[in-house]
């Protein structure tokens, strides 16, 4: 049975799609947070308040890593949001790699890949 017709291929593919979709959603929300802070958006405005409240859980683990840089007036350059975006991208990449490890591999294909790993 080749790896393209394996019963595990479709669920693994769906799993990778879900991981990339969730990453995209988190990244877009964090990008909005970053831009709104950078532009000094009114925190009490409905959209701004919504974005800040939704992204707080994603940004919270990183908030004390760097100090926020005051740009001008009420504008903030929030380094921690950029760090969160990079970390979540790396986590999603790791999750996708884990999914791909579950892919069925033929014996000849596995032998070639192992030889390539030995030689690199």
C-alpha cells in the first residue's frame, strides 16, 4: 500500500489544515492587536476592546518579556505581541511536523529517508 492511499492520509491532512487555520486566525488577531496598539487606537472603542480582550489570553504569557516601547502620544510598539506571533508560528510548525510523522511510509521510502539523514 503506498502512502497516498493509506487510510491515515486524509485525517493527517485535515489535522495539518486545522493547525494552519488556527495559526492563521491567531496571527491575524495578534496582528490587529499590534497595529491597534501601534496606532494608539481608543481602547474603549468596541472593535479595539474586542480585539484586546480576545488576544489577551494569547499575549499574556509574553507580556513581561520585553518592555513596551512608547512611540508617540498613545502609540505603543508592543514587542511582546511580535514575540507571541513568532512563538505560535513555531508551535504550529511543530504540531504539523508531528502530524506528518504519523504518515504511512513504505519500507523503500523509509530506507531512502534514513540514508539521507545519515549522510547529512
